[in-house]
């Protein structure tokens, strides 16, 4: 069983990994839109499934061998961070 200090360090690593994955994911989508001469607008276009794909390599690199629970935590944090970053930058959609 992991002690509290080790668990806190792992969680911090997973949080950092998730935030890095989210930042890269948002930038990737922005580059795709720019290439299509489109402006980021409206709601976040990503899914939790995509967040799992984006977060996994970062979690593996920073946290070593994460458990399934840690990978899911990382994916959900990646999704939330990416969505929040997107919504701050995206233009509102027209009604």
C-alpha cells in the first residue's frame, strides 16, 4: 500500500501529466482549425474517449506505471482542463 506522501506525489504527477496533455490537445485542435482557416468557436469539440487517448502517454511518461483508476483520473482531468481552456478562448456561437 502506498503511503500518503507517495500517493500525493503520484497524484501531483498525474495532474501535471493531464494538464500537459490537455494543453497539447487544445493546441492540436487549434492548429487543425487554423489550417482549415476556421476560428475556434462554440463548445469544446473533444470527448472523454479522446481525452483517454491524449492523457495516456503523458501519464505513462510522468507517473511510470499508472493503475486503471489513475488513468481514468488523468483522462477526466485532461478532458476538464482542455474544455475549460477551450471555453476561455473560443468565440461564442451565433444564434
